[in-house]
C-alpha cells in the first residue's frame, strides 16, 4: 500500500550510482543467504508469519546496537523503508 517496491526501484534505477546500487543488491542477496542459513529457506519462500518472525528477530538484533564504522545492510534498508 505504501509502494515500497516502487520506491526501491526508483532508488536503484534513478538515484543510486552504480557502486551504491551494487552494494545494495549485494546486501539484499546476503540478507537472503542469511535467512536461508538460519531458516533453511529463502526469505521469499517463507510464509508471511515466518517472514515477520524472521524480520522481528533481525530487527531486534540490528536496531538495538550502535555502530561507529560499518552499519549493517538491514539498518540502512530499514531506514530507507521507514523514511518513505
């Protein structure tokens, strides 16, 4: 309803430079690989309740920490989604 997919497409196609775009895509791929390692399934293949549980746990872990140098991809991704 809030068109997150369209916003992400806009960022990737019209806003981000190639390096940032590549880093963003690599972050999405790593998030999916981490999900596969933890749950045994890719994120898109999980049912909605399991997706929510996975993201809730990830959110609690990542968003409750502070970062001085390298910020985890999920943190940046969430900030982009929330600030739409």
